[in-house]
């Protein structure tokens, strides 16, 4: 798992977002085990507490479940739930900024559609 860290967000949120991407992209499917806290901590060279915090967010969001003695697993319906939530988040938070920038730059819908096909 490759993560390019930024200084804008806490690492645990960036890790949570990366795990969400893996679920949405199908790299982690329903029933799949997530890498262990120890494994992620070692690979990414981050504190295990930071990894645990990211994992706990996913548990709280009911996207993964803890199986005692076995690890963390992606729950059934996680991808669909994420798609719904991420779409809403995009439309509420990201799209207004993108839309404003498109308007400021004076793009037409036709220009954007032509450009997206290349």
C-alpha cells in the first residue's frame, strides 16, 4: 500500500482515506482482511497508535469489523455505503469549490466535456 503523505491533514485521517480508496477500488473486498496494525505501522514507518486510530474510525463508520484474535475485516455492503457517503461528501464539499473555479476560469460545459475525452 503506497501513501503519499501531506502536511495538511493528520496522518490517521490520510491513512483512513487510503484504506477507503482501497475498498472503493476493489483492492479490498467484502470479507477481506485489512493489513494488520503492525504491518501498516512497519511499512509506513508510523506509530501503531496512529494506525489504530485510523482503523477505529473505520470500525466506528461500520465499514470494517474487528474479529477477536483474527484482525479487521471489510464488512458486507461497505463499498456501497462508501460510494453513497463519498458521493454526498463530494457534492457538498468538493463540487462547490470546483464549480466556482470552473466559473472563474470561464470554461464552458462543452470545453470541459471535450477535454475529459482526451
